[in-house]
């Protein structure tokens, strides 16, 4: 496979001209390519953004799923085969493209970093009327030099969830399998797949209590390599998932422009509550779907605070699609706001960031162990918050008056429910302690578990694996070897 080292990144702040600048924006790059008879494929974050490009370049071929009678991937391939000089596709379509020599004729221009490059797949092991196959006949795991094998865990009938193994496909494809959406999710050549021993045991059909298993994936260099050149226009690129996925794949890139914090008359309002969790640990307030669903008093008191501060003025809001609670005078944003510039939004000075976007605990563990290995724990937590929340919030915030060419230092109010998100937003905006406004929300906090009970649970959870193994007497040499590997495993987990 041909790779390239010609990946350039423009990380200037939102509104700084990454698209429109006549000297070094995307438009100027397209114009130069047209003049030099170099083909361009533009990858846009939304259909709306595609048609913004189409309005400027009438000769552009726009490909998306608006045409229900055709295949998007087939249409893209055909357009490249016919050597069309200017093609525009979506991020979603780009992630489905197979590597091809056709890429060598195209300069690939990504308008915004692609999100969703790290995935958690929940797969049902039950068959349906169209598909009848056994997962264990088509997938297996590969082992690192210090990883225990599946058979080792079978011996003691204990399957941990705290270590990830590479999952690979074996066996041939058949028509039944190809009818399965779940099978297709786990067989993209653009991805590396990982699974825990706990989930692999379910996949093997050896846990009758569980009907689903989870698999985790990350896109590989196949997604990004092979182009004549590649340019990425994404503010604060080092805060994105894509940045860390390129790092995972050891892909090199260089910056044409670095990111600078936004300045202005900005007031950041954040929940400042701390609480003692069920383990007795004092935590800063984080916002999650669990709290959103089970503690409605939080969002209600938050809205009371926002309405009081804004006093009837217009508010830009971002929240989960299933959330029904509203602010008194709001303009609701979607989660795909990158590159969208609406004049009516740019007159608004109040922004409420309410979406609960925290990934599952297992997804967090996967990212820490596989994607961010070697980084200290505190920094990993900050990176994950950026990946799933703060970066999107930054993009949403920059739809407001702060983006406008007519911004004249008017007061900008940013509201967020998550303390850690607020801390991260200080990396995007020039905010000091005088610009930070903490507030309290009403919350019926869970009572911490009694210390004696907490210690008992911790002891049960941490019982050494060897206690289980020692019940099997006498030990053979093979068993002793396995016990040694288990001790090594426990030592690694403590690090």
C-alpha cells in the first residue's frame, strides 16, 4: 500500500479563514488545483456544507445519499474513474471508502476533522430468520507477548474486562454472513478491532447468561493514505479524535498554521458542585446521561440559572436529542455544526452547552489502554473529555456573536453543566479566574456506601486469581506456568 507524508493541517481558530482566505484557505487551494489541472476531492462535514461549496463551484460533483436509487460509494468511485476534477463527499461516505490507486490522482481536502473514528459496537449473538451462523467460527484473537491466552482463563472460568486483545477474522465469507449488518460492522478493512476476554467468551458461545458482546474499533492508516496529498482544515486539531488516530497509526503531518485562543469579553458559567461518591471519593461535578435521566432536578435548576442570567435574551443551546426540557428563549443547535455560518446565530451572545456525551466506562478504558497508552492518567482524562464533549462544544460556541466580523467586545455568556468540560474550554478561550463564574445546582446526591461495606466489596473484587487456581490440586507443571503468567498479569495491572 502506498502511503504519503504530505498531510498538512491548518489549525487556525474558527472564523480565521481556513475555508475562505484568498491566500491560504480551502477555496484558494481548490483554485490552485484547478489552475494546475490537479484533481480535488473535498470531504465536508454535512450536506449543508456540501451545497455551500456547490454554490461557489458550479462544476463540482456533489455526492451524498440524496439519490436513493444509487450507491454513494459506487458513485464516488465512478467519478474518480472518470477523472472528474472536483468532487465533494461527506465525512460519513469518506469513512466507507476502500483504499484504491485512484487516490493517487487526487488532492484530498478535509473540511473539519472527522469524528467517530473510535467506536463501540454492541453485537447480539442471537440469530435472526435471515442469518444462522456461529461467531466463534469466523473470529479469533491474537495475543501480545505478555498476554494470557483464552485457554488460561477457561481453566479458572474467569474472564476479565480490563484488557483488550486484537480481534481478527478467520474463515471465508458466505451469503448468510453477508446478510448480517453486525458481521459487516466487524469486518471493515479500514479498522482495527479489539475485544476483552469477557466479551470474547460470550462470542465463543460459552456464556448462556449473556446475549450481547462488545467490540471496539479504531480506523487504520488505510483510511488516510494513498492520496496525492491531503489537507486538513480543523481548528485546534490536537484536541480532536482524528489527531490521536493519526498518532495511533504513526502517521506524520505538519502544521501550516497553529491554533491561537479566542479573546473577547467572555464569561464562563459552570457547575461547581463537589460530592462524595459511593466509594467515598470526593469528585467534581460531571454531567452524564445517567444524571440527566435519573436526576431531573439538575437540568431544571440549571435552566432556572440560565434563564435568570440571560433575562429573556436569545440563547443558543446544544442538548441531547431525547432531552425535552427547554430554555425560555432559545435557538437549538444540532451536533453537526462544523462550518455552518448562519447570520441569525451570529447575533446571539448566550450559549448553553447541555449535551451529556460521556462515553461508556469500557470505551474510556479502551481508549486509555489502546489509543493513549503511555500518557499519564490526568492528561488522558482531559483528552477524552475533549474528544467527546469539549471540542464539539467549542465548535458550537463559535456559531455565536464571537464569530461575527461585527463582534465589538460584547459580553458572551457560556453555560456548561460539566466542571471538567469548563476546564477544557479554557484551552480554547482566553479565560482567567475573573472570567469564571461557578454556580450550584440542586441535586439529590447519592449517599456514599458505608465504609465497612465498601471495604468488603473491594476485598471480594480483588481476591487473587491464585486462590481459585489453588483449589485444583495437585498442580501440574502446566498449571504452575499458568499461575506464573497470572502473577505477571497481576503485576502489570497494578502498574
